[in-house]
C-alpha cells in the first residue's frame, strides 16, 4: 500500500467516511445488506478580493455544526447539476455500497480494525498505517478502527439505532493504553476525527441533527479523544503545547509514551500539516488549549520551510528540517496540507492560516498548473517538469476551490 511514500504518509486525505441507512430496525435486520483558469495568472484584483471577502466573513466564532460539517467533509450547500431522480439513484447506490462494506466488517472482522474481504477474516491494521517499517504487533488487539471511522457515516445515513449502539460500544470497550507505535497522521484523521464527530452528534451539539442525540450519553467519546490527544502530545516538540517549537512532530507516536521503537525522521508535508482540525476541535471541546497550540505550532514551523516561491516539497527530515523530496504538488504527500489551511481558517479563524492559504493557492496555480490540471515541480524552481497527471489523492482539489469561492475554475477543472 502506497509504497512510494515516506513513513507516516500512507494517505494524505482527511478520509472521514461519509455515511448508513435511515432505519431503526433491529441491528440484525439493518445489517443484512442495505437495500479552468489560474487564479495567479488570470484573476483580477476584484476576484481575489471577492474570494477573500467570502472567507473572511467566517473569521469570527463558528457554530459547532459548521465544525462537524468540515470534519465530515460534507458540503453544506445545495447540490445542483443533477436531476432529482439521478441524485436519489446515486444516493441509494452509495447507501448500498456502504452497507455491503460495513456489513462485511461487522460479520467477519468486528471488533478488530479492518476486514480482509477475500479471506473473510480480519487484521488489526492501525499499527500498519503510515507505511510503518516494522509494525509493533505484539500485544496489540485493535481498537475497532472501522467502527470508529464509520460512526459519523451511520449518523449521516440516518441510522440512529446503529449509531447509538456504536457510540455506546466504543465508549465502553476501546482503550488506547497499548504499548504500540502508530502513525500520528493516520490515527489523528481516522480515530481522533471519528471520535470527535461522533461525540458532537451523540451529544446533540449539531444543529439539525438533534434526532441523533444518544439517550444517556455521558461524553465517553470525548473522554477517549482527550486521552488519545494526551498521548499525541508526546510526539511534538516539548514546547509545542505552549505554542513554542522549532521541530516538526514525529511521524509515529508511541501510545504509552517514550520514543517510538522505529524513530522515523522523514515526515511528509501532509502528515505534519493535517492535524489542526481534529486537535483544535479537541481543545475547543475540552477547554484545554494545548492540543490546538501544538498542531498550530507544527503547521507554522512547516510553513517556515517553504521555498521563496511559496511552494512546499513533498517530504522533510523532521529533525534537521531539510527537504528530502523537494517535489511540489497537490497530490499524495501534500494534498491535505492545503485542505487544512483553508478549513482550519474557516473553523478557528486564525488569520495567518488565511494568509498561508492565499499564498499557497497563488503559488500552486502559478507554478504547478499545466493546461487543464496540475503536475509537479521542484519547489525552488517552479515550472511543471513533466506532463500533468491525475493523482487520485488530488481529486479533492476542485471541491476545495469551491469552498474557497473559486467556483468557475473548480467547474472547469472538474468537467475538463
């Protein structure tokens, strides 16, 4: 899996799954199977100002439903461009696909981490994610990774009973008191993000989703999230929790503290830059600023390593700060760095994140755009060195442009 990326970088997308069915039938029944142009080169100052205005209107306090919307990676606007019948057909297809996968996991792999579909068995895979060189398997019994990663999906699909069951089960049975090394990035986006999204929904904190409030819920998922966040802090520069740091966080964290057994030095841009949404949310919900401070500190250190062209390389030595792979792009190893700049600004309102986003967006469109898509270039030289190609992990880019207000260019890229 993703063998071409450095350790810690097995995936650079914030992949919170988006969905299960509107059914309050008993679990056994519900589980059966379930029925353009470059901004830099062609945008006018007015267009730049318009985009800035679009985003700056959201600089102040943001309601919790906006936060969970960003964590779920759902669009809060109305869907256009498809007839109603086609939207219903596609919606039901997604529902069917989700239940096929989720039902297989619950039947053959739960409570382990993931399903092995061909053998109908399981793997406790959290320790493998991030291209771990020598996974620490001894003593690791899994954390029901797929269930945690699916809780918000169950809620989005409207399956209140299965969502409530999952919330209670995770709160009662999952523990992170295990002496294993895990990818900071992967565990953050999958586990911490899953716990926080499900907590907001279970606690009735999301406007319009009050019907998903779990009766008797006592905040167990938030307690688990806070426990995990404490363990994350051991991967950061000691002063990061106070907002003072010079080093990037380690790619792997040892859950019981101390140095990971295999102390990887290489960290990808997305791995170090995709922490703020979850850790910042944890700080806001617990009134403990350390998590947000650490993630912000790491992001600012990373931004300080950019080239004079405002481009970021792909992977960096976390100890020396030297770039190991200076290739700039928007795909694997880099992608969610851009996503979290804009979304982090929208959710938390840190002005420097908006400045980072604007500088990065202009740089990408100036130096990486080639015709109808993007390629890679040396971060210090610019100019696409090879033909533009579609990296599957770059498919998010037009959606991010829509969020930024650059709808015309997003539409051109998506349709082109």
